[in-house]
């Protein structure tokens, strides 16, 4: 698992410099950082604040306001379970139960090996296939408890191969 | 058979992609390469055809054959039988539950027959990444018309006369929004497309951006020209990666072809578009919060005594419209205000796209004229309720909407009728519920959603919704009191009155409407300690009705705790002490002998 101190700041600066130093790029920069590291490291916030000339507190409040950003490190595979209305009434709760059972973590937590995080989201926009979940951008529609297990095994399998 | 002009359209919308349609597409292309046909048919990846649950969808033109649930295993047969020999593959055809037969063309399906497509007109027909496909279907013709034949006022007149109302929720007249903004002589002005689509259960905006990005671009340029703006932003939600990708490619291609950028098709008019990725907060769909977010701030709404048409993005005049609204602009310009007004009903012209989801057989995207009856939507187009269970209610308008009971099934779907009965059009999410949905739990669900999404600026919204959530949670646990119902209504009033933005103002709607139409269920939970839908586990018990049980043992097989006992062909019994109320017996009993609530039969041992 990556830890703060191992972050290569030259990379960070490169990401930040891709954008002109205008305030309107704050969210975009933060999203790129989130994508790169899986969270927004404290040190990086300071760098963005310096570069854009915006108070650190503003960067912090954005990082906590937007759901796409996180201050906590996320796992290698981020499992988003949809709990939008369409999914909710077609039983998304049982998927969440199954996942927390299998992975032994609560929603918004990450497994100890740093492999999986569970997130509950409001709608993945594939409601016709409800209930839906997504792993690192890949959609899984018409989910059942049984299929949850297969999907997790599939990703665990990938890890073994590597 | 003549293969010229043959097209194979493979649906590559999000729904079908989730079912591996891209592999089908790739394999079809490969297979055709190896086949020696004089003229190779075109294979295209299109956007969503609407019936995602039956996807991947493959259409063959001009023969007009539609195949559903196609897998890579079917590719050989499609090429060898259908493409080379003109044979139809029966097992891939669509089975229409209304007509009770298989259909060759999807256009004959009850699901499509009742629809009329304006904003979805190109989706499923064009490759969203090819501007040529859009041009072939009269794309950018409306833009050409406004740039060379119309003045700003003429354009705004047409939009106003068409009666188009914004499709993003509140139904504000689009033409009058444009006119007000046009009048301000304060430059620069901005155009914004609201592609945040925060309502859970709605995916029409995503399908438009993914399946026909050019129509959104064209609509925005037309508005830019009309109000003299040179810069537009598309705020697209975080989860919609494919929508962002397709929009970006379309923007780049439009630039290459001279439809965007400087001196658009030689008209001297400059206009540019930029995509902003949403931050994943529901409240950012609200117009002032969305603009704050584009500016690089926390997306909090502001009070609207000054409207954004006067002071919006960076305090400059700004027009913000919804994706579907934008998609309606080019056809209105091309076909005229009269044409648009002739569709739909008085004060609600045109069509509306609904995402029909929940416990309905044909879930999907549906575009119908305004004024279509709810019953038609659910029972004709939607094919009725899954497993033919009893219909209970419809939820429209997302979290700010309301629940409509069966007494109102004949209501006309338009902005005004829906708000008259306490619901809302919202973005067009229609969630169908059967007798296994608990209305109290649903109200609780929405309060949980909204309490998480409140930006926290107003005390009434931040604290009030939380208190409502607490009360509702207690009721679903069997810890409610009768006075709670009054208290919920009191809180609703305060929250609506004293909150700043639409989120807080409309938050109590799901509670108010469920109390209005389903008060019995609240009382059942509080007084009788029963949840007849079997959703609130503490208030649910299952029993088997002796007379109906045929003793097939399916329930016992499915029970995870071995709570069901019985001899084959004789009535079975549920042991309440062991039952964990998972409901597996209930959903799997072929005769409906497993019942919810009522007297629990205690086992003797
Ligand atoms: C809390 C809240 C969330 C909203 N979310 C959206 C949204 O996701 N998409 C949208 O188009 N409009 C949304 N709206 C409505 C917009 O504020 C705005 O009215 C609309 O985008 C205007 O476009 P229209 O006139 O074309 O409908 C939301 C409103 C509120 C109060
Ligand atoms: S009503 Fe709620 S969401 Fe809207 S501004 Fe107030 S606190 Fe924020
Ligand atoms: S509800 Fe679940 S645990 Fe209870 S009897 Fe039925 S199958 Fe068994
Ligand atoms: S509600 Fe789950 S994908 Fe839309
Ligand atoms: S994505 Fe193919 S039908 Fe909707």
C-alpha cells in the first residue's frame, strides 16, 4: 500500500502544471491527483494551494465536499455498489450485505491488504440493469448475491496471476 | 442477396457494454473480414436503443431485423445465416409479452410502437463518434439555418413559440430564459449544459451524451449565436466516463469540420465548448451550485434574488439548460415552432424521455409525447409488472418528487398534472413499485439520501431532514408512535419554507406523498407492528398457507437456515425461531403459498 512519504512529488508537480494556474482548474487538478494516488495526500494539497494561490483551507473544503475526492487511501479495486432508487427497490441492500460479509469491511472502508474498497453510490446510470455494481469502471448488471462472490473471486484471481 | 448499403448496428450504450456488446462488435468485424462478400456490410457501434435489459441489441439494416441478448457465440450464425443467406435466427428475436409473439423488427414491439422520438431521434441509429453519421441525418442543418438565415430575435421567437419547457426538472420556459439573457448587454456571456443527472433512477441525459453528442453541441452553439455568447461549458457527472469521452471526441470532430471554434462554417461567429468533470455531489445539479463548482469552488447553492441569466458564471449572464433540452433545439429550429407545438398537449409541447425502471417488465428509455397516460407507459410500453404482481405505486421526479398510487394511474404525464397531485416531472425517472415495496421504508430511503446530500448551509435542511430520517427509521423498526405522522408533516412544512435551494424545499415531498396516499401503511407499522411488503425485517414474519402449499419443497431448498420443514407433497411449516426473514421462500414459492405477516405458526419442537 502506498503511504504519504513514498509519493514522488516531481510527478505531482507535473500533474498540477498540466493546468494553467487559474482557480477554475482546482477541481480538475484534484480529480487527477485522486486518480493518480487514490486519495488526496496532505502534502499535495499544499502544493496545489501554492500553485493556484488559493488558501489551503479552500483546497481542504473542496476535498471533503466532493464525493469523487477522498482524504483516505482507497484500495486497488474500488467497488461501487449502486443504491439508487431503481437498484434499492430491486435489492441492492443484499449485495451490500454480501460484500461486507465477504470482504469483512464496512462501506467506505478498505481491506487490510489494500485490495478492495467498498463505496455506496447513488446511481450509476445503468438503472435498467438494476441492481448494478461497478469495479474500477467496469459495470456489472442484474447482480445477485451469488454473482457478487464470483466477481470478487475473479479479481482475487487476477492478483494471484501477477 | 444484395449486400450493398447493408449495415449492422451493434448497441454500445452503457447497458449493452455491461453485457459485452463491444466483444460482439469486434468479433462481427473480424468475422466479416474473413468472409468473401462482394460488398462488406458496415458494422457500427451505436448508443443506447432503450431496451438495455434485453441487450446487447444488434440491428441489421435495411432488412430491419433486430436481435436481442446477442452474445459472441451468436456472431458466426449472424454472419453465416442472416448476412450471407438472409435467414432469420429465431432464438435471437424479441418476444413481445403484450403481443405474445416473436417480432422481426423491433419497431413492431409494443415497447417502441407508442413512442415518438425527438431528442432520442438519432440514438441507436448513428455511431456517436462519427460526425458523418450525424450530418447524414440532417445534423448541423439547423445551425446552418440560424447562422445564415436568422437573427437572434427570430431564433428566440421560434424557441418561445414552440412552448419548449426545460427538461431538467422544473419545466421553466426555455425561450423566455433565452430572451431575458439576450437582453443583458454585459459580455462575455456563457452557455452551460447541465449533465450532472443526479436523480437516482434516471439515465436519459447520459444516453443522449453517449449516443448522440452532436445534437447537444448543435443546440448549444445555436443558443450561443442567439444570445451572443462565445463560450460554453458541459458539466458532466463524475460517473459518466463514456459520456465524457464521446462528448470530447464529438467536440474535437466538430472543430475539425468547422462547426466549432473560430469563424464557424464561414459565418464569422466564434464559439467554443469545454467539458468540466463533476465532483460527485447531488446538490451540484442545482444551477447556482453547478456554476460555483465550475468556477472552482465548493458547490454550494446561493440565494437567487439575482438570477443567473443576469449574473451566473463569474457574475456574467449565463444560460443553463439540461441535456435533453439542448437535444430538442436543432429539430425545433429545423421543423419550426408549429410542428413542435402540435406534439404533446396544451402548455406541455413536445415529448419527454422517461427512464422506466423498477418492478416493470420492459425497463428502459422511453420517449413519448407529453400527455401520454401513466397507465400506457407502465402497462403497454412497460409490459406491466414483473411476475404480474399487483401494481402499488410510481415514484417520479427523483428525491424531490412524490409517489403516485394506483388511483392516479390514468394521469397525464406532463409538468402540470404531476405537480397537481404532489409529485413532479423532475428529470423523468419513473420508478415502478409492486406490493413488495414498503412505502415507509421508501420515504426513509429518500430522507437518508437527502440528508447525505444536503450541502449543510441551511439549518432546516441539514438538521430537519436528519430528524425526519430518525423518525422514519424508528417507524421501520417498530418503534414509532402515532404522533410521529403529524410531527413529520409539521417538519415538512418548516423545511420546505425555510430552506434556500430546491433540495431542501422539495426534500419532504416523498414523505408528504407517502403519508397522503399510503397512511395505512404508516399505521400498520406503528399500531399493528406489521410491514406487509416484507421489507422492514423487524415487522415481517413469514408463514405458509396450508391450503395453497403443494409441498414441492422449493422453499425449504432455498432457505439458508433450514427453517422450513415438511414432508414432500404435504404442507410445509416455517419455524419462526430460526427464520432470518430473508424472503427467499416468499420469492421462490411457485404457488404463492408463502405469506407475509399474520399469525406466525410456531413449530411444536
Ligand atoms: C438539488 C437539485 C438538483 C438538480 N439536479 C439537476 C440535474 O442533475 N440535472 C439537471 O439538468 N437539472 C438539475 N436540477 C435543476 C437545475 O437546477 C436547473 O433547473 C435545470 O438544469 C435548468 O435546465 P432546464 O431549464 O433545461 O430544465 C437540479 C435542481 C436541484 C434543486
Ligand atoms: S436547502 Fe439544503 S442543500 Fe439547499 S442550500 Fe440549504 S442546506 Fe444546502
Ligand atoms: S424467510 Fe428466509 S430464513 Fe425465513 S423461512 Fe423463508 S427462506 Fe427461510
Ligand atoms: S439506480 Fe442504480 S444504476 Fe441507477
Ligand atoms: S445500452 Fe443497449 S439498449 Fe440501452
